[in-house]
C-alpha cells in the first residue's frame, strides 16, 4: 500500500510538472506571437508600432497637428529611423508656421527627391545629442548639432533661443526631448 501511494504521488507530480510546462510554453508563445506590429511597406525601427511605450521624438512629431510639414520633410529625407534611435536626442521642431515663413517655394523645392541630401542636412541641423530641458539649455553658449555645425544659444529673460529659434514648448520623449521652436534653424550656407 505504501508503494502504491508513492507511485500515485509520483504520477501526480509528473502530471502537474507537464501541465506547468505546457502553460509556460503557451504563455511564452503568446508573448512572442503578439509583438508590436510592423508596417510592411517600410522597414526599420521607425515603423514598429507600440502603443504602450513612451513616444519617441518621431512619434511626438507625427502626433502633432502643428508639425505636419516637419514630418513630411523627415519622410522625404528618409530620416525616420534616425529619430527613433535610443538617443538621447534633442530635436528642435519647427512648427508648420515656421516652415511657412520661409521664402515662397523653399519647402516645396527641398521636398524634391533631387534635394534629399540638402534637406537631410538642414534637418540634422535641428538635432543635438542629449536630453536637456529649456532651463538647463540656459547654461550653454553653443550646441553641436548632428549636422556637424554649431548653433548659438541665447537667453533673453525667460526665453531661450537656439540658432535664432525661440523654444515655445518642450515635450519629453522616450529617447530624448522635443523642443518646439518658432523658426527653421538654417545652416549658415
């Protein structure tokens, strides 16, 4: 009788072990089967969708009705994947009004495929490695941009100007910060 109890106990343990193993495998499979969806038209990190993570700098721009021109420019220059890197990145994001203030035809000309390199250079002039608040930027005189050029930082009262563009608002991102600015920061040439 003692032997049959031991065998029964052993069989019950084996049964539960196998049941737990199947449950674990099912749970792991579900986790693997439900990743962020991917846009099949384009490839790279920029095209992964994740509704739970903190938005990155590109997601913030895409979600803003005031930055549709900037988003169109980023897409034309094919810089989407750059703006979703781990960073940290500071993006000085000109509003649609800032782009509209450029001389007539400038934006349309830059969006042409043959001007992709020039457009990418101008957009990189709006990106700085780092994650500094507007208040912290007051400590700087210049910033090195991803364009390999520097821009000046000026403080007038509580206002901060980067490359002549006034910071209007700041939005923290998962990979840095977006500073909304009132002008397009054009390189010297």
